[in-house]
């Protein structure tokens, strides 16, 4: 049974280069695992994609376009902006819940060296 691993995800994404070739998480899991796909496989796919991005792979993805490998700098920049905006939305919520300003929260998040 094919598993969702860094190698199987990269191999599947090799067929999805550019926004116009984007693929949903469900469809990508189906490509990798076929009829053996489990409900938890989409969650595992997202985890593997996060790890691959941390390794520097240019894996783009939005809810509108699906997942794909960046064809050019524009696609990569747009995905980075999407991820940045999503992170800022989460941090803004945390700041509000903690009743601190976002700059104060950012100061609290600094690691001591």
C-alpha cells in the first residue's frame, strides 16, 4: 500500500508544476495512495508538505488553486504572501486573546539567545 511520504509527495507533485496544474489535497492523496487512501491521509499530506517547505521545496498551495510546484518566482512569492497573511491573522487573534498589541506579542515571542 503506497504511503504518504516526502518521496511519494514530491513524485506526485512533479506532475503538478504551475498554478494551472494545481491539485486538491484529496486528489493528490488519491494519486499517491489510490484506492487505499484513508481519511487521515489528507492530514498526513499536509504534514509532509509542511516538512518539505521547511526543507526549502517550492510547494505552493491555496484553497483556490490546490497544491503545485512553483513554476516561477511570481507563483512562489504569491504563496509566501498567502502563508504570511495566514500567519498574521493567527497572531492577531492571539494578541487579541492575550489583550496585548501585536508588536508587544511579537516581542514576547522573541527567543532568548
